[in-house]
C-alpha cells in the first residue's frame, strides 16, 4: 500500500539531523509535491509523534520560526533548536547558509 502525503512528510522530517533545519518547501520537494509547502505545514501541525518526528526543525523559506508551532509557539521551537546548537539572528531567524540540511 502506498503511503499518503502526511506519512511521506513525516518520513522525510525524521531524517533531519540534530542541529539542522529544513524548509517547508524543501520537504514538499523531497516528497515529490513541490507546490505543497502549505500542506507540509498542515501535516506537521497534526504531528502524531511529537518527540519522534522533529517538526521543530522545519522553518519557512526565510529561516523564520513557525508562529503556529504545534508544541507551544515560537518560544518552544526556538528553545528546542537552541538546545541542539542552532543559533539565531537578531530577528529570530535561523541562518540557512549555516544550518540548512542538505538532503
């Protein structure tokens, strides 16, 4: 049986290593649906395994944190990423040149 879109998203997000981030668009491209970055966000918002599927490692195309982060907003996402060694620019953005995961 073929996996659904959300399951494919979760499979990719599980691969993002500690201390790295990916973008919604990057995940959409990796699952074969390059125009579905918004749907990636929906999938992550209903993440069924929050401590297994590291959705806190997904940011927008500018490196900004998700305002609707499922586990408590941007503060929780920032905390989890900082715990992994990710540093932030002054406007709560991740430096994608430094921290973007190369799949």
